[in-house]
């Protein structure tokens, strides 16, 4: 046990790197860049939030050491990999593409890379913006540079280079106030400080995000609590959920058009599914590379309303690039 604590302390002080990634003075790196197999760096110095799919520190399989994977990277046996493009772990750890296949958006395929993506050793990468493969599969930008339309350039004035992108640290919840400072789930970055930021149909009450439509302790507003036995039906305290097309699902009035109660109170959609259909709602799987946020299928790498995690909104002037709110190239 004592040796484990010593190992953990050493890891926190010095960070970890597989020899390919650069460490930025202990502040942590945002490794949201898509990378191919054999060129993936790791960084365990940065705290992460609880957003999907890899925004929390996870125990790796390598000698029990803890690996903190940043951005949208996944801990596979103690190594942080991009399951979106890595042919050795395509879509999930342990899923390797066969000879002749490439990993495109987390799926092994024999039809080649889609769109403008380039096949780099079986990994489908965007060489227009990937600083590790800028313009082609073999060109990596120097430390502090980003990749703009396939050309390595210095960051614009007023932004900071964080791992792979030029980031406005005043508004990026993954680099809030400095590289690697990640706001907690439910928080946004405002003027370089993490603050409560309620999204997805919720409002702030006493330091927490609540749903005024269904919360019996805050029904319609922060100050209204329903009587014992009553339910909150569309923001109004009532004896039942009757009216408005809602049903009582364990004390919560649901319209049965949500992933937790899709078509029936006891029907919950699986991860990666949304509840779809007006008259007869059913669970429908999202396309590969998408995540369910609320009841919408979104791409956490590019959605400016769900950047890197559900309901993380990039403020005006920033774009969601590989899961991080960054200065547009």
C-alpha cells in the first residue's frame, strides 16, 4: 500500500509520457487530436471531468497504475488511445481492425476513409487540423504550433496553445484559466473561472441544477415544494400526472419520449440510443461516433452545444475542435 502511494505521488509530480508527447511545464495537455497507432502520447497530470466517454481518471490494467486520459481519449491497459481512429482499438479497447481495414469514426471498414480524412497507417485522420499529422501523415507541428488547413502556424494573439489547439482559456471548460484546468460536470468557464452552468432543460437552485417541470422540491421555481405524495406535473404540483400526456413513472411525470422512459415507464434506452417517434416512441441507436445528449445524437468532437461532453457550450467566437472549445483557425 505504501509503495502504491509513493508511485501515485511520483506520477502526479512528474506526469507520464510514452516518449512521443510533449509535457507543457506540468500544466497538462489537451490531447483531443486524432492520432494513429504508435504515435499516441499520454499525459496523467490533468484532472478531468465526468463527461462521456473518457472524462474521468480510470484505473489502467498496467500494474494497477492510474491513467488520466484527457479529452476524448480512452484508457486501454494504461495507454491513452483515440478509439475514434486507432486501428488497434477501433471503437473500444481490444477491437483491432483486420489487415486491409481502416478505423473510421470508431468503425473498422474496408471501404477506406470517408470524406476528407486520410489513411495514416490504418487510422483515418483529418490532416487539415491534426498537429501530429499536418498536411500529410508524417508532418508534425513544432511545440506551440497548431495545424491550419494543413500548415503549421503559431497561435493567434490572445490564445494559448494547450496540447493540440489554440485555446481561449477564458471560455474553454477544458482549459479554464490555464491549460488542463477542467471544469466539473455541470460547470462552464466564464472569465477564466469555473461556475455552475445549468443546461439541458435545468435551472440553478441552491447550487444545483434542477428540472422545474418534474422536481417535487422545486416545482415551477426554486421556492415551490410539493406536498408529500404529490407530483410535479409540468411545473405544477398535483395529486397525479393526469393531463398533458404524462404518466407517473416512480413519482416522476414523464411524457414517455425520453431515454429513461421510452414508450413505457419501464423501458429505458441503452447507452448510445435516443427515444424516437411521436406516436409510438422506440429506442433508436445513434450513428457511429455519436453520443446521446438529452435526447439528441451529437458528435462530441464538433458540436458547439456539446463540446467534449454533453451540454458543454462553446461561447461566441470559439469552435469545437476535437472536443475542445478552441480558437478557429
